[in-house]
C-alpha cells in the first residue's frame, strides 16, 4: 500500500511538472502573439496618422 501511495504521489508530481511546462509554453506563445498584435496596431496607427495629415493638407488646398 505504501508503494502504491508513493507511486501515485510521484505520478501526481510528474503531472504537475508537465502542466507547469505546458502552461509556460502557452504563456510564451501568447506573449509573442500579443507583441505581434501590438506591433501591427502601432503600424496601423502610423498609417492612419499619415492619412489624416494627407487629408488635412488636401482639404486645405481645396478650401483655399
């Protein structure tokens, strides 16, 4: 009985270690994806700013 209890404890410990590893890998992938989204949003915001400025200049020319 003691052997089985020890074996079960080892299995639980191994499962927790595996779960920790999988969780760390998932968190790393999520962090990378969020970083990519942040970069994409920054580029999008820059393009939007440029377009807004170009529209402003065109409107000024049209209204002059």
